[in-house]
């Protein structure tokens, strides 16, 4: 009897062996099927696309927040973000702190002035604005208490239309802040409570971040934190005279009849010495609001939200226009610090820009242009101070620059604001403009040229209007 190999000694892997099995006198040869190999799909290797050079060259935001910076900017709005970007351009190590989380809304008229556009062009942000929701404006429409109205186009010296932009602040501020974030360290949801002092010099900020107190030192602190600026208050520069503070309210509406490419400024009896506005916005919306000087609000005990509702619902010029409209946001209020009384703009270790410095135009209520301009100038002055061993005396040049550029313009606007209290004068000017192209050209020049505003204080101007 032949010996049989122990089954345990036969390797299972020997797939090519022939197994013989007796079947009667014949031998049947059976071939064992080879084991089926499992095929594993090869992973597709995807080559990463190389980033454009301009993205590769952008400095990424620093996530680790240090305990010392050369400059700290408090407030991430246009003035603060612009200041931070110009500081970065000039090689100043900067931290930008903001109490909110972007994107966030900011109550405003949303219109961009010529000064704003100049700064945005210099920072190469003007092309990015056209890529986000916005509206184009080509002129301004004025109406008088009497009911006369006149539309005046934005024109340059050559008679060419200069289009303007209106971009909701929720969108615009976020766009500018995100650009600043690429260039400097940023810290959102950081609320500054006070300043740090050493021998009466500001040397940093104290605030709360995620429920904990945080202190960060700096060579200079820039307050870009609005009308009730913590930096201005702690430094002793806060001014709240009601004759130079304006209260305003705003809401967004859809389907307002008769909205064009003009921004509308309406001198309504119940709102004078302020005005009621309707500005075109993106996606068929309109920015609607009104503003009045605080001293008048206190004196007459005015509720701005109720006054706005009354104008929209009951005024003969507007009730039909708003009849089928939809209010898409609540009425929100805010304050403006007019440049009719500018605040001290700098001190030992600190400086103020925008609303914190009191730079809002007292007649139009526009503040973004001056905020961006001041942000640029303060950054350049700080960079010069650094180059000279942080010589604090150089900061005087910031105040001088503001005074030379803005003071005359702000005082002219203040005179126009006070003259706007006289209903008969507003009726006269707008009435004449509605009938005379010459008068419209006079007014147009005062819109596009700051020096031309002086014409309103020349008695001969009104004599010319009479015979125009």
C-alpha cells in the first residue's frame, strides 16, 4: 500500500501541482484552479495646480498673537484697515484688532466719495469693488420743502460724467478688512476696554478676548473705533458736543418706485436742519434714512425711527413711492462725529482716524473718504517716526496734514449745514436750480470741487442766481 503524505504537509499555495484521483481502473486528472488575484484600483494621482504668483506673494495672516507690536490699530472699518495696510507697506509691524466678527453690518449711507476711490485705487482695491454687489450713481437729486426738485450730474471739468459707487458696508468693509488680513496680524472679537500707560505715555491696549483679559504693548496705538472711541476716551480726546454730533437712522427697502442712478437728498420740513435720503443699492434695493443734528433731536425730543416711518408712509412726495415697497431690514440708528469741531488727532503714543477723530462732513454726513485719507496719512507719519528712532515730535505732521487738507472744507460744510436751517433759502436755491441750467452748473461745481463751496458765502452768488 503506497504511503500517503500527511495533508498538513501539503502547501495550499502550490497551485500548479496535479492531484491524482482514482476512479475505477482510470485515473482522472484534475487541475486546481489558480487563486484569483484581487485587483486593487490604482489611486489617481492629481497634480496640485500651482497658485498664481500674486497669491503666492501675499503675506499670510499671522495666527500667533504676540505681546508686542510696533503699531496696534483699534477698529477694522475702512479707516482702520486702510491704516493697517499702509503701515504694512511701510514696514511697520502691525496688529489690527476688531470687536466684531467679519462680515458685519455697519449703519451708513453706503456711498463712496472721490477721496475713498483715490485711496482704494492706490491700494489696487478699486477693481475688486466692481466684482462684488454694488450700484453705480451718476448724479444727485435735491428736493426742497416746497416740493421743487433738481437732478445734477456728477461731472468733471471737461463735462464728463464721473460715476460713483454705492456698496453696502457689510460687503465693502469685509472686502477691505480681508485685504488687510493678508498683510498684517489681525484679531477679531477682541474688545478694547482701555489703554496702557507708562509715565503718561500710551504703550498698549487692554481688552477682552474669549472672556479673558489680554494686554498687548505697542509703540503707538491708532484709534479707528468710531464716534465713541475707547482710544479717544481713554486718551482724553473724546468730544460729544451735541451741536457737532449727528443722529441718523437707516433701513433697506425693495421695490421703491422711481429709484434711478441718482442719490436723492430731500430737505423735508419735519427733518430740517437734516435731510431724508434714498440711495440706490444692488439687487433692486434702496438705502433709505435720515439724519439730524443731536442738539435739535434733544431740543425737539425727536424719535428718529418714528419720524422716518412718518415720512415714508405719509409725506406727499414719498407715500406713493413706498406704497408697494418691502422693508427688508429693521431701522437701525447710529451717531456721526462732525468735523465742525475736530478732536485732537494725536498724543504721546496714540493717534485717531475717521469718526474717532471727528472727520465727518457736517453737511453731507459722508465720512468714509476722510476716514481712509486719515488712515493713509497717519500710517505714513508713523513710518517716518519709526525711521527717526520713534521721534514723537514727528506726529505733529499728521495734525498739520489733516488741517491743510480738510479744515477749510469741513468749515465750509458746517456753514452750509447751518444755512440749511433756513427753509426759505433752501427753497430759493433749489427752486432757481430747477429752472436754470446756469444755477445747476453752479451747484454741480460745489459738489465736485471743495473750493467752489465758498461761493455759497458770497452775497454775489445769490445775486447771480436771481438773474440766472
